[in-house]
């Protein structure tokens, strides 16, 4: 058994023993140990305490003064399997075209679908592997990856098989979500029922047979899938063992939140556009209210009302939405800074939302999301910093020194 002992930790942050969604006032509480040590046995956290209780003569690693040690980010909403980039649409946005206008002229999701269907599986895997390596160096230790750029039986299954291979080969904890209902392919634009039938009767049976996904998602939005269509697809997905994790209320309020709650969705994601009644519903909803601030930032939309949601009791969660069209970055450190700077979340709230709540939004909280005895050693070691608040404050600098995944430095 390999033992690693780290001493002289200025702050061991998020030592939460309880594993479950953190809500309301509790979100601002980040249990921590000052002047601490931690012992890793193989891939697991075995012991931690204050240095005055350290019983060995020395550790393997004495960390520099002012080092913070904390759990890796749990990024519960990404689309990192994609082909090519979409910077030409970035220029369209600068020129004033809206998300809907870009989609209407063949851009957006359909653009990515066209490229993905023309890209071999091996090439998709290699590109996604590179992205995983990049985000892991930025502190992400667990990640959800969606399909949704295939929009055909062959394309969606190809994406899901790539994600399955990533799961098998990566040290990161990966969860997979089937998002065949991302948008309607052009040939089904006027025949929604036929495409939904394709999802239910041709995609889902193969997904179950090959064990290709953990969850099912639908983009519920005007011009995409209605709340009723989402319900039909999700009920079919649930019959194949796939829990819903849903895109709702990004651009409009169309009943997605009420329907998602009735479907017992694990998470409701985006939430840029909310009514007072919807905020009240999210406050009582037992799943994750996942905010994706970099998508709103990139699209120049108003950011989500995080403070109001926290005050209502919602399980506010932060994720990157890493995708080629509206959030071409998986840097969770920037997400933390955006949450603090633009959504007025406290640093402790943002860290809880991106670790423990992110883990809960992927149902992996028993092993990830906090520094706890018995959990996986997925750990961020910062460079020397004066305080925890300095991490989101100094948003332009990479303050991560080392990242450990399953007890091994990457």
C-alpha cells in the first residue's frame, strides 16, 4: 500500500463529513482545518487533522506556507465531445446576431452535428481526451459529458461510445448523459413526432443494451423541445433506467421547471430566465439547480439570480457547460470567479456549489466532492495564496500548483 503524508497545510478546505446537497445558509459554511496534515493510502483519504496531533516524525511532503488543499472540482454539465470549433459564430455574435438567428441559418447545434457526423470515432476520442487532460490540470476531477451533436442514430451512438471509452481509460470520474433531444435535425423540423420516435425506439434500446449512458437530457426551449415533448422523451428514458438531467429556462420560461420537477429530475440546468414562482419551486425542489455562468457570460445574457435562489433554499450548483458554441472553456476556476464577481456568491458558497453539490448532481457524493476520510483522493494543491478569497479574486491567474486524481499527481 502506497502512503503519502502531506504536512504544513495552511488550510485544508471543505472537510465536510456529510455527503448531500448543501442549501441556503449552509452553503456559506465551508468546513476547514487550519495548519493541517492529510494522509493518502493508495487512492483514498485515510486520515487528516491539525498538525499538533501529527503522530509521525515527518511526512513525505511538507507543503509551502500559505498552501490551500481542497477537493477537485466536480463539473456536472459539459459537452466536451465535439468536432471543431465555432469561432465564426463568435464573430456573428459580436456583429449582433442572436443565438436563435445563428441557429436559424444553420449554425449552432446543427453546425456541430454536421461536423461530428463527418468525424471518425477515433478522432473524436483523441480530441476529447486532450480536453479532459486540460481540465484535469485546472482541477476538475469528476465530469459529466453529454451527447447531442449526433442528432442521428449513428451519430448519437458514436458519441456515446466515445464517452464510454473515455470512462474506461481516464482516471477522472465520468458520468454520461444521452442528449439526443438537443435540437431537431432539419429533416424533422416539421415532423417532431418522427424524430422523437427515432430517439425512443431506435436510440434508447441500443443505449440500454450497450450500457452507454447514465442519464437522459432534453433541451426544453422555444424552437427546440416543448415541455410536453420533454416529458414523453424522459418517461421513455426512465423506462430504460436513465434519470433526467435537463436543460431548462435558458432563453425562455416554457414550463420546463414544473415538468422537470414532476419527472423527478436529478438536476435542472441553465435557469437564466426565471419567474418568482419558478424560484419558489426550485427552493423546494430536491435536485440540483445548476447554474452555468460562463454560457450567460459568453452569450452576453443576464446571469442567473444566484443570491435569490440561495435565499429560496435551492441546491445551487456550478458547472462549466464546456461546449463549442456558448461556453468554449472548461476552466472551473473561472466559473468560481464569475459566480463571485457577477452573481455575488461568497467564495465558500461557490466552492461548495462546484464540489459537493456538483458531486451530488452526478450521484457520486459518497466518493467525491469533499476532503473526507474514505473518499477518493481527488485533490487540488494551490500555489501559496494569502486566503481562500484570493482564488476567485485573482481571476486572471492560474493558482493551481498540483492536482491529484485517485492518489496520483497528474
